[in-house]
């Protein structure tokens, strides 16, 4: 087990290094001069070329690119992502301030997706070809097809503006999280519905299920223990990968619902060509993907005896 | 068994969830009776590292000089000023009885300290206006306190329009104890305004409370919460849901949403021309539009009234470079004559047609109907032989393309940093002017250069105003850039709120009060 985790961690290192290189390069090749942008934040200021040159020097942008990269990487290794070109505030501190909000949103969305997608998908698989199954498949397709921003506006219109059951935006209580989490969870919920339906169908057709039923085990025990055991690995893999993807999805949701999370920060950074922010976000997202994929792999390793056996053989 | 039990359990769970969800939010009586909750599209308190900490529209800090009703300078923290005969020395007298939010009395030493900080940190970044001593106070030699309420400023050359240059952000005054060694704020901002900032959660909300020792008319409400809601649709929804009672800041309510809200009896609209103007910038130099006749043809071919309709009437058409709210603005007749435009264009193009690249910035699309505006211009220029291709660029790419001159036309705005237009005249109408370089305008005319030099040398304000008028006329003829409209800022508020009106810059949050 420890050897398996260690091997995966070693494999993650070059991925993260590649991410730093891509993050840095993206900032450099993207059009726009961040020094000029910083001096023209209001859109009405008119800095001279000399002032822009001075700002480039102040920001260290006049140094050779390899020097900039090594310097940035060195700081990143100590947890310092630099200072925002626009706000003059520490990017690391901003991430630390915003991370709990984004994580809370992502976790809420994940819980909702699991609560919606998993039981309904399993039920659809169990009662395959019933009316509920057919309706569920249509719903899953609709959830996958609906654009997040449209759904967000519709939910605000219905639940906040018309019914006034929930707030339109902002933070404050668990109620503020419901609509954004719902929007963020729809894609995953639909995916889980389809996936869990498929694994349930496959599991129910297995010989061990027939054997379990033949032994006279209660139907609920057959389904929840024997059938689901085999379905756990693919579900864990999908859920693990989703947590990284949710960060990307949170960008639109955070802007629409006025949630000051990492997604909103990244959008501002991208629009402003705020290199340190963009670089920090890319690296952060890569790290989240790596960590959660690793966690999913370890979880699969734990629940799936065949993987453990394979690891020993390897 | 499982077949029958599970659906019931699921139904019960679903019902329980629905019941929990269906409980309406208990209205916060306290918020409705005491707190006035507003919203803005951006965080109006960028914080300690910002030049001003908060925007002037929150009435936390005050400037020495403020916009008057006609856009000219009026004293705010001053009781008066006096110019020396050679216009190089100004003596300012502070209003007596002004108290800082920390209880100290405002003195001339505090003002000197504020200017020392400006000198220390210039140029200091801000999303409102950059703080820059050389641009706001060029040639400043000394600033000294003469007594508790009097200070002087000395310049190396005449500055007859100094009060015009000091309007609003240019003369923001802060308590000198409010800064650290780097010139950043060391705590929540200490101002002299009718509101004091009591808390700030970045990018989320800020809370203001009425400052009871304010020297002037007290604020109309005890406590104001300003939430940050970046998305315009969400802001409109929050208004309809009555979570907020008003909006503030530039672009607070885009024309489309404002018009929609106007149909709801619960809301009132208030619009006021701002200090922002809309332009069709022209890439000059050796570009295809360097021929003045083509620029004139474009200007005549554009039906500005039609564009105004895209803004739901919340702009006014103009042919003048200088914004209508500037005290030196003159009226320039609007000319819309497609036939004359086509004739003029034909003089340059002959029977040929010309491909034109019109770029628009993504940030503008969020605030203005730029897409429709660009398509309308595309349609209007087609008959005069110009085939326009529209390209939407994000802010950074837009700025880079503009500066490189790799464009023909661009939709742009200009906000006046203060009430003296000499800075923007020089920025646009000289080849090495900052805006000329930034937009690759490349305009140069000896007559214009002579007028600019004459204006700078003129000490008499009336005579200088005459030169400014000549500059505007020349610009309206030669069109270094093509003026389109004067912008109007629209705010929307609930009818339960009274005394909240839009001004040239910001709303009257200080007089906003509950109707009952």
C-alpha cells in the first residue's frame, strides 16, 4: 500500500513540474502587457511609456524569462505565489482566504450530486426499462445538456426572485449554498445517474448475484452489498476526478452567484492578465487534480482486492 | 420486499427535503428597518494597498475640491482659495470644524501629510483613478501649512486652473496616521465623510455607519451595507427579490436591465450624464484612415441618435471630444448626412471599397450594448464603401492591439480625471501624448500644438477657456478621434428609498433615506 502511494506520488511530481512550466509560459505568451494594465486599471488612466517601463522593472518583467521562471518557481516551492499585479496583495493569502469558500461549494455540490445521482441511477438500473428508468434517462440527458449559466439564472428566477425561498447570491448561511451547489452538481449528478445505472445493470447480471439470490439472501442485501461492491471502483474514480473538474466549473457559478471564491479570483486574473494570479490558479488546479486522482486511486486500491493483488505482483 | 419499501423511503426523504427547502427565508426585520442594503458590480473598497482604500461614492473620505452641478470645481473641505497674480502660488483655507472619524480635528498639517504620501507612493495603482503627483499636480514645488487651517501650494509655472485639477480623487484627503511606512493604509480608512467604514469583507460586502460628528448635513440613514454582485442579471434579480434596495457605481445597471426594471412600480430609475464619453477611436499614422476626409465621412455616416436607442436613451449624442459635464465644454453641431459622407469617402476611395477592422473590448460588452453598436456602425459604413469586420477582444489583447495600431476603428471610452481638460487634450492631440500612443492615434497638427501651448501659458481663466473652445472646434473638424456620445450613469432604487440620485460621479448615498 505505502509503496503504491509512493509510486503514485513520484509520478505526480513531473506532472506538477509540467504544470508550473505551462502556467508560467501561458502568462508570458498571452497578449497584453501586465505593467501597462496595472497602471490603467480604471481604463481612464494614461501612463507614459516611461512609467510603463518603470512598472515593468518594478514587477521584474524586464528580466530574462528563465530568470523570471526560476525565481517564481523558487518562491512557489516556499508557498509564495507572488503578489497580484493589480491589487498588490499576496496571491497565496488570497488563495487561503478564498479556498474554504470554494471547497465548501465544491463539497456541497459533490454531496448533492451523490445524493441525486447515485440512488436514482441505482434505482434506474434495478428497475431497468420501467417508466421511472426511461424518465430518469431523459432527465439525465437534460441535466447534461443544460448550460450552467442558464440553469443558474433560471433557478434564481424561480427560487429567489419569484418564490423567495432562497437568496439570489452572496454568502452567509447554508441557504446561500443551495442554488450554486445545485447548478454545479447537475453535470456530475447526471453522469453518476448514467454510470450507476450501468454498473447496477452489469452487477445484477453477474454470477455472484445469482449465487447470492440462490443462497436465499434478502434482496436488499444482495443489491446493497454484493452488487454495489463491484460498482464502487468506477464510481470512486469518477467522483475523484470530478472534484478537480468542479473547480473549473465553479468559475461561472461563483461569478453569477457573487461568491468570492477561487474561480471568481481566476476570472478577474485572466481578464486583467494578472500573471501571478493566473499562474497560481493553474498550478493550484493541477495540484487539486493530482491530489484527488491520487486519493481516488488509493480508495480504489483499498476497496478492490484485484488491484491490491495486481500491485503486489507488480 | 425491497421493491415495495424503497420507493416509500425515497418518497419520504424527498418530501422531507422539500419541506426543509420550502421554508421561506424569514425576513430580517432589522435589515429592513435599519440597514440599507445596496449592491455594486465591483468591490468599492479595494483595501489597504489601494490609493484611496474606498471609492469616493461611499462618502467615507472627502476631497478638498468637488464637482459642482455644472462640472466645475466647488470647495468641499475648503472654505476658499486665492491665486497669486502670477498664478504660481495658491493659498487654500480649510473649512473650520471638520472632524476625522477618529475624533481629531482636520488641520492644514494633515493636508500636507496627505500630499507627502501622494508624492511618496506615486504612481499608486487604483481601479478608480491612479494617484500620480506628476499628472495631478505637474510642477508642484512645495506645499506648506501656514497655520491650523491654511496651506499654500507653489508651482514652477502658472496654474490658473488648479482648482479644476483638484476635483474629486485628485484631492482626496486622509488622516496621515492612517498610513504605514510604505504609504499603504494601516487600518480601515479614516476619513471625514458622512459615513465611516466599519467593516469590509473583500469582494463580498462592506458596512458603513453614519458619522454623527460630521461637519455638514448628516447622512440620511444610519447604516448601509454595500454588497458586491458582479453579474448584472443577478443584481437585477436581487433588486426584484428585494434583497437589495439600490445599486451604485459605473455600469451598475446596464440599459437593458434598467429599462426592464423601470416597468416595475416598485423601482425608480435615476440617470445623470457622467464624465465619461464614448468614442470611435481611429488608428492614425500611416493607416488607411489617416486621411481626414475619411474620418469626416465616417462621422457623418454614423447616425448617433440610432446608437443612443441601443442604450435605451441613456446617452446623449455628441460631436465634441470634450464631455458635456466639463465646464469648458462647447456645443458642436451634430451632422448626420449619409449622402455627403458617401461623396467625401468617394473622393478618397474612388470606386474601390476598403476593408476596415473594428475592435471592441470584452469589458465594454458587459457594461454597454457594444455588440449591437458595432453591428450598427458596420451597417452605417457599408454605403460609403467601408466593409467593416468586427472583432471582440479581451481587455489585455484589446490594449495590445490598440497600441500596436493593428486596427482601424475601436469602441472606447474616456473618463475625465478632473475638470481641467488640458491633460486629456495633450494626451490625445499630440503625437507623443499618452493616449495617442496607447491608441496609436498618431494625430499631429501645428495649429493644434500651438493652441495647446497657448493654453498652458495663459494665466487668465476666461482667455484660457477661449483657447479650450478653439481646441474643441479644431478637434471636431479634424477628428483625431470620432466622438459618439456622452455617457449617462443609471441607478435603480426601491421606492422605499428617497433622496438617492445619480450625480456626475456616483450617487447621493449621503442623502439616501427610508421613505417612512
